[in-house]
C-alpha cells in the first residue's frame, strides 16, 4: 500500500455489564487521494485480566480485514490512547450516569503508507491575508 491515511476524529464508549466499554470510533480514511469521511467502527475497551489497570482496545471491523496495516493501526491507536494520551477508563458512576470514554482527536493522523503506522500532526493551513 503506497498511500493510506486514517484520521481519527472521536471515540465514545460506555461501560457495559461485563465491565468492558463498548462504543464507536469515528474516523476519515484517505486512500490515493479519495476521502471517506465520518466512517464508523465499533470499538471495545477491555481490561487485561493479568495486569489490572492495563487496558486494550479491540476493533472488530479492522481486525476482520485481512491486511497487516489495519492490524498494526489498531496496535498504534492502542499505544496512542493509553501511552501518549494517558487515557485511564473509570468505572465510577457520576450523578447516576454510566461511565463513558470520550476522546476527541485534534490534528493527528496515522500514515499507513510505510511498513509501520506513523502518527503525524496535521499542518495548519496558512491563512491568506491578501
């Protein structure tokens, strides 16, 4: 694959009865200059049973695709969410509302063109002051 970018936009997931979180991952996908906007995939957050406090994401639609770059994207997104953003899901109910994970992605994308996904910052568009 020589040109593939995923632009994450938003994740919202809610605590389920099994104590995992389930929700939607909203993103845009760019392939060879064609842009698919506001695509959605289900996303699941599971706590590692061996390492309490360590969470992992599972994205069934991405995992079902038989392409290594999508599997690597899920691993890269997992690393970004938990190690860079330091997201720590909480099961604490607030004012009678179930706990949620709510993440907005600002100006980043994953370049899947190489052997491994690369997290990149979007360059702000210059403002024409003519």
